[in-house]
């Protein structure tokens, strides 16, 4: 992390986990661990827990995020939630383009781009996920994949808007598999993403944008991953559901 120029963000991606009472319990357990953290702390909770999370985190340094939003303001989109609806609940962040959305729910770079623009227009801070599949890495096209995703996902966005976006580099092969990218692989990819942003926008924007690593980050490997200069935090799935582990990652990001 380079905290002198960028904000380090530790964000939990709870995915489809936790009922409302469980969410409240987990947030209460995270609160003392997050207190005084020298990084931004975000909990990305299921839609049904957003109100509970906003209420439970009032007056704390924990910020609340959703895990998706639709690109239209309203209309006949059964099952979808708009960015304005999230803002109205007091939500600050939104995770977009997660590989599980891309893999299981037909999310494409085009819809990620539209959702990102809608989130920005509503005043949300998007956390946009990019990352290569295992066979893409094995074929040696990781950079092409990351470059293509960034170019498409951030098409038509201004440099000022880009500075409000967090990019989560999540190699798909590392998500929920216990197989973490090495700190060197994470650094290399996060740095590459920054060079793409520099080409698309400018150096200052590339230096300002937060690029997280995600994929089996845990209490044990967080410090090493976060020690890398271009890794500005983490998007954490499994380990964010256990307060002591999430607390340890926050601690690692605060040194
Ligand atoms: P994981 O998930 O930490 O469980 O690998 C990360 C993510 O999907 O954001």
C-alpha cells in the first residue's frame, strides 16, 4: 500500500450469508476491532441486511456496501435494485462485476459499465471487480484480460469519476478456493491495472485510484499481500464472515 497517495480499503464481501440477527451480531463483533483503524473499513452485505447494517454502524468508522445495483433508475426489472434505492437506505459503497455475477448471472463488461455509471450518478462509491480465469493465466493472457475489462468497464467515465472508483483485482482461480495469488502476482497485476488506468486517463488518476486484491485473503496472508506498494487493501469473502479474522486483516492494513 502507498497510504501517502491512496486510501487503503478493507472491504468484506459477505456474499449470500447471514440473516439479519446474524448480521447485527457480526457487525457488533467487528466494531471494536475496526475502531481506530488506519484504513477504510467496509462491509458488503446482502440487500436484506443493508438497513440493519446502516443502523448498526451509525457513529462508527465502518461503511456499508451492497453487492450489486441495476443500471436503470426504476422500471420493469423484476428482482433488481436501483442505485437510488441503495442511497436512500444510507448505503455508501457497491460491489460491481464480481466474478460470481459474471459467471452465474450473465453479467458482462457492458452491464458492469452501465451499472458503474449508474452507481456514480447516484453518488455511490463503486468497487469494480476484474480478474482472469485460471486458463487465461495459464495461456499467458492475464494482462490482456485485465486491460480489456478495465477499458470496457470504465468506458465513458471521467477522470474525476475514476478517482471515486475502487478496483478489486480478483483472480477468479483464487476466489473461495483457498488458493491465494502470491504477493508478487498480486503486486504485478495491481500495478498492471494502474498502467492501464494511466493510459486511459492520466498518471495522477492512476496514482490516486485504490486497487485492492481479493481471493482467499485471510488473517495469515494479509500482511504480506498488503505490504506490496500497489496493493491498496482487500476485498475479502470467507474471512470477512469471522470477526477475529477480519479484524486481523484490518490490523494488517493499519500498520
Ligand atoms: P474469498 O472471496 O475471500 O472467499 O476468496 C473473495 C471475493 O469473492 O470477493
